[in-house]
C-alpha cells in the first residue's frame, strides 16, 4: 500500500451507502487505485487550484459524476471529507467551503490529540 485512506466525518459514508452496488464498486475501484498506484492519473485525482490543499477524487459512472473532496496528511495519508454528485462544470462553492471546514476540523482535532 502506498497511501492510507481515512474518512473524516460521516459525509462520505452517508453518500456511499445511498448508492447502488454498481456505483459503490466504481468508487471502491478508484479508492483502490489511489491506495496502490504510485502516480495516480489526473483523471482520478486532481488538485483544486486556488484552494488550500484540497483535492478532488473523480468517479464517473454511466449517469453520474461523483466527486470526493480530500486532502493529504503527511503525504502518505489521504483524508476523505465530503462526497457529492457533480452537476456542473465547476465544483460548487458550498462543497468547497464544507471541504475546507472539515479539513480545518481534522487538523484541530489532530493537534488537540497530540497535546494530550
């Protein structure tokens, strides 16, 4: 395994559990690629420019474009925060803001845990 994947909050799990089996298998495949591929193609993992440290995991199924916002922690850990259906060219600002808030919460929690 090249990278570990962590899930922060319940956003990803809630979204994932609502999907049909075929879509969940596609999501699983892309997450497997991210865990075990040295250089993940931009087709599957893309840095969101002008947004501090957030990445977008792209999953395409027959009728759905799924996006998972995530970030790196110590280069070997990817933390998944929120997941949504993409309905336009641009990633919705509300989803980006949620991703940034969850990233901030994650690092605050991590810092508090280190101090104990």
